[in-house]
């Protein structure tokens, strides 16, 4: 396939078309008319997209990329000879199946070296998450183009703790000392939200002033003395545990299961016993109660502790659903409700982690009641339902959001399933997005006392409620929720499962009628990643039926994924079963 295909990619304008440059020129004229002359202009090409050319034809691919790079630069510079084209480099690490030394060199080949600036956006992902080599090495110093070292400590402004402290303190030294650093021009960071993980932002901004190794243990002592006024032994022990657990690795999207679409079982927040011990030690540190920042951080630690208990309760409730155990499912939800409302109450004392603050900001921009309502609707959507497919991306741990969204959303899901109904979660979520106002809340009078009490009174879930189901189970099905006509059912899947996923098995557990399956698809980033279509039957004659899912190597689903099956009930509505992922 040579050049730019017109049939399958008709929505993309080829750089070979005169209209490409004309539109670019018009845009630059209007931009400068509105804002005046500038120097740096951001233009990203194919970020998290496929190239509209057969990758097997290297010559055609490189010619297209070279032409595209030249035309984008001409569009920017035609009305401003001093303009510098700025491009983010997320795709260079995220899509190594497309971007390599040859493809990037082609894209940059016809752009003057001094008229381009590359933002190496995610060095922390390269080093501690993807582990696929640093971009400045893979791309040979970015072919003499100036570039900026950068990190992405947070996706969506999520509140959960994650990140490698040692890397954020010293990772930039690898770039400074590399023989491939080329024209390294600066250092920065690009979080998708702040007011979370404060220690990481302090480390990164301090690192910009250093070209020598930082002792992270000593740094944490200095950080605590500056932030709280002292560094008691219990606080030192707490930070040692936090550094060894949540702050020893980077999670792409750190979320509790209760922050994701109901039915989700995965959790990407650290839930280890050492992490719980560190949180409890922090909250129970004495002598710092008068420090506003200690009170703020103690609330965050206590709520993380409660969040882990909420996570346990939801997992156990889903396992009870697997076995059609209504009594245990309801008991688990009682625990979830208790801890959720406690966490929400504590967060009312936090200076920023509150839905009421977010909505007040949004409504303040409206000039009429109708406009204020529209701003509130947009604000609600940003912290809940973007999609589908990108839902629950921001994953805030906020008061108001817990008691008015996460808690009732799970209650609606569980009660629907216990009533043999297939809940329409999209309709429920959209109704919340379009509503206004927040329910009344209670803030503890003594915030630190309440934090300590909450941690003390939140033991592990009783063993009698934990079934310890196989980790491969991702959901269940019941013929009571399936029509005798063909219809689609969908279950959330953790993107972490993709690497070793081989397929899914429908397992029959009880009843007198079967589930007929026609097709199974794995969805990710709003497209089908894999599909298996054949006649299958989960029932007494065939207790388990397997569907194979062949995934391309290195596949990502940065914004979540799900399993969709076309199914129908064979006769009655009294049968039940599970879905199990099959891995290598």
C-alpha cells in the first residue's frame, strides 16, 4: 500500500493534498490574530493512533511520515518564521510497535533542528512501568532535535499512592549522564492532575536543581520536618513501609475496585499488610496534631486504609454473587457501606478532596441558573463517566463522590443482581451526571481522633465472608438476566490481564437450562482487540466452553477494556455460571 489510503482513512487529510497546508495556514493566521505572535506551537501526530499505511512497506511508510513532518512544520512556520514545533513523546514509548528509530527519524527528517522541541513525556513509564528502555537511547538522542526530560506521575489526577520515589529523586541523572542525551534542553513533568502524592511533586521539582545523587531516606526526613515540624520514630517507620510498598512501583491507573464499573474485581492500589501497617503508623503518630498538613495527610492515609477494607468487601460480595449466596452478599455490602460513609465523613475535613469544592468551582463560571447547571454536569462527567469507553478515568477519592456516586452505584448493581436483573449501569450513571446538588455530610469535630478510631475499628473482613475464589474469575452470568433472543452482555477486564491472556471460559454451575454463546470479543480503547466466533453451550451437557482470544504482542488498553459476548438463554431462567480468564 503506497501513499495515503483514501477509502479506509477518509477522515484523515493527506499531507500531499494542497488543502492540508491551506488549512494549516488559515489556522495560524487566526490564532495569531486572536493571541498575538508566539514561538512554541504544539502539534501531535498519531498519538495512540495507528499509521494509515501498511507497516510492511517501510519505504512508503517513511515517505509518508517525512511528508507529514514537513507539511506540519510548513503550516506552522509559513506565517511565523520563528515558530518552533513542539511535539509530545508519549507515543514513542507507548507504541513501540510503530515508533522506532526509523519511523521517528523519517517524521523529523525535513524539519530544521532548531525549529523543533520534543517533550520526552514519560521517562518514569519507560523505566518503571513499561521497562522498555529510555527514549533517548532508543531514538539515538532524538536525531539532533532539542528535547525535554519529563515524567507523568499521575494519570487523571487520581488520588491513590503510587510511584517509585527513588526514580523521581534521581532518574534525571541517567539522562544527564547518558552518551545518547543529544541536545537535552530541560526538565519538566506533565501530571494530568495535582493535589495528590505531594511527596513525588516535591522530589521532581527539587531534582531539577541537582546533578548529583539524592539520599531518599534523608530527603524524607527533611521533607517531614519541613512539612510537619518534626520527624518522630513512628513517622520514620511509617515512611519506610510506604516507600517499600506503594511508593516502590508505578501503577498506570491506581484505582480500588469500588472506583471502577461495578462488576470489576481488579484493584491496582497496593493492598499489602505492610502498606496497611505504614498507613496505621502514620495516622497514629503523636505530637503533630497541630500541623495542618499532618492533619491533611492523616486523612488521606486513613481513607486509603478504609479504601482497602472497602475493596475487600466488594471482592467478597462479588464472590458471594458467584455462588448465589444472597445473605453473604448483603453482609459484605453492609461492611462496604459502613467504611464508605466513614471515609466520606473524614474527607469532609480535607482541604481539596471534596466534590462540593469541585462543583462550586464549576458553577461559579455560569452566568445563569441554566448555564451553572451545564457547568456542573460537565464537572460531574469529568470525575465519573467520560465514555464509554473511557469511564472512571479520574478516580477521585473525594467526599460527596463516595457517598453519592460510588456507594449507591455499587448498591444498585448488587441489588439488581440479587433480584436476577441485569442492571443498566450506563443509564444510572448518566442520571447522576445530569443531576445537581450534593447530599448533606457530616464532618468529625476532632479529625485526627476520628482518623485513628476509623483505622482502629476497621479489621479485615471476617474469614466466613471470604471465599477466596480463583483470581481468574472476572464475573458471573445467570439465565434470569438473559433473553431467549440474542443479546450482548459485557464484563469489565483489567488491562493488566492482557499480557498473558489466552481466552475466556464460560462455566456452568447450577440450574436446568444452558447459556448459548455465539461470539466473544475483547474490547479496548474503543475497538475490538480480539474475537472468537463459534457456537458454544454452557450447560449440563457442556459445563465449560472455551473461547480463544489471540492478542498482538505488546498490546495496551490504556483506557480500560472489557469482554463482550453475544448470548441467549436456552429455555428457562434458573441457571447460573461464572466467567474465567484463561492465561498462559
